[in-house]
């Protein structure tokens, strides 16, 4: 019911809007907006101080007009090159507006790695090397190659693994389904 009432109210408000707007615009003087109580009190105080304030505001002040005629504004067009002011040789603005390429692991890898630390790329490399050939890539060899502690390398190899692709046998799926259906039939026959 509320939606119907709001639609009716909107149509009533929009009815004959153009003619009403023209009637308001054709009036000689627009109706002034209502004044706040504090504004009315301020105007009354100003009139108490100077009763002829309204007359002064409506009349042209000749002295003020003469002084205004003596004021001249001169301007000299100078082109200010803001780009030249902004350029700092230590911080030049970028010349390319292309978005930078995303890094492989989501962040820029450091160029220099401190001993006892490794980058994500190096960690992924020695984890996959160890998974592919654990006899060749032992934790002692990885620790010596990457200058890491053996204990840290052992923890990394224990808790982190690279993804393996597992492709199941099509026949295995059928065997599992047939075995589970046999077990289901046997359990129903026992009941």
C-alpha cells in the first residue's frame, strides 16, 4: 500500500509543474525566504543603532562610487611554467603512464639476500628440488648452498611442500564405486 501511495503522491506533485513554474517566474518580485528569529533580532539591533540604515543601503553612496572609479586593476600576463618548478632532478616524474607489471610472487624480490635468509623463489626452488630428488638434495646440502641453518631447512622441508598433480585412474574410480555399492548391499541385507 505504501508504494502505491508514494506513486500517487509523486504524480500529484508533478501534475501541471511547468505551468506552475511559469506562473512563479512571471511574478514581479519573488517571495523572500522566511528569516530566522536570530536574523530578525540582529536587524532590529542594527536599526536601533542607525534608524536610517535602510535608506543608506538603498541609496547610492556617491563618495564610495567616486573612490571606486579611481581604482584600476592592471595585470601583466606572465606564463609560469609550473612543470619546470616541480621537477626535482633527484625525483623526476615518471615518463611512462603504463601500470607496472605484477611481480611473480606478489612483491618485488630483493636483489641482495643476507646470509641466513632466502627469498620465496629460492625457497620454492629448494623445496621442489628436495621433493624431486631427496638423496641428492639433502637438508645439509641445501643449508650449505643457501647459507641457512640446518634446523631451519629441516623445518621448511617438513612443513612446506610444493603442489603435486594427481591424475586418478579411471578404472580405480569404478572399482571404488563397485566396492562401496557391495558394502552397502551387504549392510542392508544384514538389517
